[in-house]
């Protein structure tokens, strides 16, 4: 007789897969229910899912983390989109911490060595001087806060230079920089023609979206001017006519946006940069004439209020200037004078990073910043700062010279790496010119360009080592055949006996 298990329920085994499916369904339901919340709380599910995806992907692919960080830094979505800005979380800091943690894990797990680049000495020198200046600052708290802002830029330098180690990754970063710059220009122009602009200095001035750094017309104009060389030279690195037209269109969009910002420094900087591009070309005369015609054409179609604004640059001593242009120009001269005054009183480390306006207020009753690069550096960082900043510029041009010489001596065709190095050269000279009109010592451009050069130097070094190893394999005789090194250069069957 067959025995039966009476009263016993069949056994049920719940596997790990089942638990994961149940958990996924539960989480999905919970997130879906949050979509019913009023705006902007209904954005929470997207933030959670996006954040989880970012963490998972950045752990596996470290470069994705820095890519997202740069989008936050360049595009500033918390400034552009009001709904996002309502969540008052330090997005950049959170992403930065995740990127640092993943970078450490990547090096620890994969056993990769941390490379030290020659450009690091210049960047570390600037950081060190800034830290020293805090100790002797007029207002330590204010100086420390400005140092933290500056430190974010420096972190981008160290992130990128360590993670971007292939030409493909570098192209992505360069394109991100170009597209982000163009996005600022196009979005600002659209806002301008839909009624979102500032009215200062007697004119309507295009501004960036939001209330952050790009809301200042002069700051935004400088950002756009410094993007012009990259649009021009990266276009030369591609054969595709579509890509060339696309990049040239972005370049002209940036030029027009600079005009409607009403920034005299931006307009002069644009003209200066275009002439630099012409002078650096093979057909200098034709290129210079073309740029001159382009500028005259821009003056002809430029709205009258901006043409008049540009002419006020000569009104330095005009006491009856109602536009405020004379006062603005005099402020730049005063900034330089105050910088020399601070240098004579506090020569070693100045008044501290970010404390130029504090000194100006205490001693001259004005809260204006230097509006001048030289005045800012010697005022806030003293002799140490002047030395460190000069060394940074020296290292930038030294790297450019080496990169160009390697391409010429080895017969390499111009690629994105080469043309980005040339663009950095033009942009750096343009920045020095822009420094006449603005306090730009801590702008991200200096340190992003230094990072670009560090990456290119690393890629050039890898390429040289690869070629040398390839030559060594060709020259070395095969084991056991007794062939000479010289015979290795000849094709089979054509050896000279």
C-alpha cells in the first residue's frame, strides 16, 4: 500500500530571484505613487532613479562620473531649471564626492598607479599660494569660502587628467565643452528675443538663464569668447562638411550673443580672438582681410544701442557720461592702482583670495573688485601669487610648444588632440587680453585648459611609446634565424646579400 503524507502542505522554495522581482515591483510601485505628488515633488522618482543609475554606472565606468560632474559644472541645471533649483541640495558636492570615491575604488581594485603630470606642479602651486593667503587674509571666513569655490575647479583638473586616458574619451570631453558653451549662447539669445534681458548701462543686455554666474553679461561674454578657438579648430580636425558647418554655426551664434550682451570687453575680445585666428593661419593676409570684413559687417548690422555702447570705450575721462561707461572704465584703472597699493603694503600673500573688495571697502569706501587680472592677482595673492600664476602660464605655453614640435618632427597629421592644443594657445592669449577688463584669475578656463594639455601630453607620450615599441619589434631579429637588424627593415624576398 502506498503511503501518503496526509495533512502536510507541499514545500515552497522562494529563490533569490523571486525576492529581487518582488523588491523591484515594490520599489517601482512606490516610485510610481510619488508621481502623483504636486510639482516639484513629483520629480523625486526621476532624481532617485537617475541617482542610482549614476552611482552604478560611475562605479563601473569612472569617466561617466566626471562627465556628469562637468555637465553640472558647465551647464548648471540648478540655475537653468527653476523646478530643480527648489531642491536646495549641493548637487555638485554630492556628485564630486561620488566621483572621488569611485576614482579611489577604481585605482585600488584595478591596481592602477596614479600618474603625476608636469602640469600638476603649476596647479598645486596656485592652490598652495591660495591656502597661504587665507592665513593672512583680511576676512578669513570670506577667503575660505572663495577658496572652496576655487577648489571645485581644481578638482575638475585632477579628475579629468587622471580618468581621460584615451583619444575617444578626450573627444567626448572637448565636445562637451563646445556644446555647453554654445548652449549658453543659444539659450541666452532665445531668452533675449523673448523679453528676458537686463537693462543696464542704458542698453538691453542678454544674460544667461537663472541667477548664477552666467546672469552677468560680462562674465557670460568672456565664456563665449574663449569658446571660439575650440569651435574653429575642432572643425578643422574633421573632414565631414556637416560637422564643419555645425561648428561654424555655433561660432557665429556665440559671436552674435556676445554683441547683444553689450559687453565692450567681450566685443573687443571677440575681435582680438578672430585676428589671432587669422594671424595663426597659413594664409595670414587673406585671413586677416576676411576677419576685417567680418567685423565691419557685424558693425553694419549691429543694433544701434550696441554700436553706441562700443564707442563709449573712449569715454574714460568723460564726467558727463550718463551710460556709466566712463565710470566702468575708470574702475578698471582704479583696480590696477589698488592692486599696486596692496602689493606695497602686503607684498608676500596679499589680502587673501577673494578679499580685494574687502580691502577696497575698508580703505576706499568702494566694494568693487579689481576688474583687472594683474590687479587681482597681486592684490589678493601678492608676490607668491604673481610667481605661481606666471609659472602656470609658462607651463601652458611650454606644453603647447612641445606638443606642436612632436607633431611636426614625427610627421603626424593634425587631429583633435593637436588642434585642441592650438585652440588652448589662442584662448590663453585671449584670456590674457581679457584680463585687462576683468578679474579672471580663478576662472575655470585656466585650469580646464591646463587639464586639456596634461591629457594631450599623456596621449602624445603613449603614442610615442607605441611607435618606438613598434620600431623596436621591426628592427629586432627573429629568434634563431640569425638575421641582422638591418634586414628586418626589408620585405621578405628582397634582402640584400
